[in-house]
C-alpha cells in the first residue's frame, strides 16, 4: 500500500511537470489569426495578439492534459514496478521517465523549429494613415533587401476592421525588384497556395495581426537582393496602416508602392504587371519573419 502511494505521488509530480512544459509548445493551428495557443495534447494557454493582452488559461483543458500525463506516468511506473525487482525496476523507471521527457522535448522541438533564428524584414512601425485592403488587387506593399537565401515563415500587418465574418482572406507572394525600386514586369519568386483569413470579430484593432504560414506555404527567397512582399485580397474589407499619402510624401523615409488588378481565384500572377498603378504611400505597417534557407 505504501509503495502504491509513493508511486502515485511520483506520477502526479511527473504529470504536473510534463503538463507545464507543454505550455511552452506553440500549437496554434495554421491559418488561425488573432491568437496563439499553447499546450499538448489539448491547448490550455492562450494569448490574443493585441498589445498588452494577458495570457488566459483554459482550466478544463489544463485539467484534461494533467490527468492524461499523470495517467501515462503512472502506467509507465506501475508496469515497471510490478516485477518487484527493486534495483532493476528503479533503473527501468528512470529510463522510462527519461523517454517520456524525451518524447515531450521532441514534440516541442518539432513545433518550435519552424520559427527559430528569425530575422524581420519590412516596416515594424505603426504608421499614421490608413488605406482599404482592396479585393482582386495585387498590392506590392513593402520592399525588402535580403543578404542571402531566406524562408519567410510569418507575415504581420497592422490592421483595423469591424464586423468580420471571416470571409476576407489574403494570399501572400514575393516579387523580384527590377533594380529601379519597382516590381514592374518582374517574376513571382514565391507565393502561398493557401488563404490566410481575418478572424471573426465585432471589432479588431488597430493592432498587429500575424499569420504563421503553413510549412508548405513558406515563401522561399533563393538569393540575395531586393524583393517586394505582395498580397492578393479576396474582397475589399479592412484597413491597413501606411506612412503617408502622395500629398505628404517624404523621400527621406517613404517610397512608392505598386498594384494592379488580378482575380483572387487565380492566385498571384507569375509576372507583376509591366505597367502597374503606383502610389506614394509606402512603407506600410507590414513586415515578415524569415529564417536562413
């Protein structure tokens, strides 16, 4: 009886530690915007992507994860100790617990690897003016310069909108610069195959909205150079912040951005228009996170 009591205490402690460790694992579903989720197997820790937002605990999911990890820990310990060979069993218990922790660590490393050693490109400032996100328009918002091959893993925009039903979606792409500060006539370097949508909300922002790209959507820039980050919106909805209007253009900081019409259903064209419309609004509050390729 005393041994079972001791084993139960060990299992509870191990399960508690493992559960808390899983709170470090980002399990946010691909394409979900507006929040990040943490915890395994049930997400139990959340934070809204909004300045100053507190972390929120889902106590029911936390209890479920705790029960599961305690049960797994107890099962391992019980199966080992039922042979009643103390010295040998103690070694087996230690080995099994090490394997359990290794399993969690492997899961964590797999979840976190897509997001390490990141460099940020674009405008991380909150600019003062707003423009509508126009539907069926390829908009080259931000010019970036990379010193070598990179893989873009996340995209962030400073947005404001209200009454979202989740139907406003974006596709992201990268176009080459033509050497004169424009993507005109240049090829599409990479683009997402999936859409990344606004989350349903009565009101949103103004705040940063981040999309973690799916691993199969990562935007690969193969060589050093100048590039443009572009979007293609499914409809006209929402406002994105930018530096200036043409009437208040300041070449010490601002620069032109370029756009042209294209159907959302067809995805980003393989070549940017050779005669796009331009505005003196850039840079936009729009940046990307990238890792070395």
